[in-house]
């Protein structure tokens, strides 16, 4: 497969500001950076994403993939990010068919940072088939939670961001991305999976944020049968996951978790009290 030409844009992930505490004492703290990234596809302005800026090329690719606007990397010639103008230029080989009609209907989601998706949220869900035999060991859940707990992150340094991670079925950390919105972080991981040729059928996705319908749908589009969160889920997120047979594990902290859907996908193990 012909790979698109990608820039390697860099941007500062934190910004130092001066603060006063409750006693009037002055100090300097780091806060997450946040910047707009306007996506142009074949010179047509598509959307502006508010992002931390840690993985803008992967974010752009993952966004196009998860919005179902581009289905193959071979359709993309280049993705070039220019932070001097806060924009990314995407060039495709043959354009996006019916792009005006396909992007006319926008749904603003519950993702922090005002995530949005084009078209109906439930479009094509019935066509998604997750691997029937994919299972996850309880001990792997604990390993993943522990790895996330000790992961060096912008959140520990500056707070106010969400993190997403992709793990192997054995609990090996493959990707870790932070952004101001969890929808951006999941898109960036989707982009990296795409460029690296990583399939989702035997993978586990972790997010620090809620398991909303948008997160569940994106996970399903990536072919991932397991979604973990230290937070909870929404009614629609639960409904979609149950419909497609995805395992949702919420409130994952220490040795505690709640398995909400996909009960047959988890292998419970005996642990000493």
C-alpha cells in the first residue's frame, strides 16, 4: 500500500502561567496547551479541532477514518500540518465523493471539547461485526489499570486533559495519547493504528473519560471488542455496546471494575482475598 506523506509537526504540550494561591502566594504552574487545528481536505475547509497538538497528523487521519470520509490510506496523498497558521492540509487522490452532502448533517456529541460527528450516529453500526471469540482475562484488566496508573503523563504534570491508550490482549501498552478531548485522543490512536497496519480485533482500548456513544462507535469502527474506563458510561453508549457485543468495563480503579456489557468476553479468575 502506498503510504501518504506525513509532516512531523511539533508543538509545546504545556504552557506556564503565574498564579496566586488562597494566601496570595505567587507561583508558576504548567497548564495544558490548547490550539485550533483547521482541517482542509483538497483545499475545502472541513472542521476545526481544538487539540493539545501532540499528534496532529495521526489525529487528522483518525478523524477522517472515524467520520467514514476516507476508507483507505491509499486514497490520501499527504497530510501536512503547519502550526504557524494552525491548519492541516490533506490532499486526496480522487477527492471525497459527495463531501458536501456527507458533512452537511453534524451531531455535536457529549465529548468534552465539543466533539462532533458527521451523519447519523448509528449509521453503519449494523454492519460492524466484532470477533466472536475475543476474550480478556481478569488479570489483564488489572495489569492495564496498573500501567495507566504509573504512566508518565501531561495529566500528572498539568491536569485538564484526557488520556486514551491501546493495549494488546496480554496487557502490553501499544499507544498512549493525551488531548483536551477524549474524542481527539481516540482519533489519534485510530490514525496510528491505520498507518502502522494494526488491527483491533485482539486489542483493548482504555480511556480516562466516559464511555459515550461516540467513544463506543469509534471503538467499534476500529474493530476493538474491549473498552475500559476509569469513569462510567451513558445510556446510549451502553445500548450501542450491547447491540454489537462489545465488552464495556467501567469504574476501573485498583481491583474494582464494573462489567456492563459483553459478559461472556471476560474470563474471571480466582484471586486471594
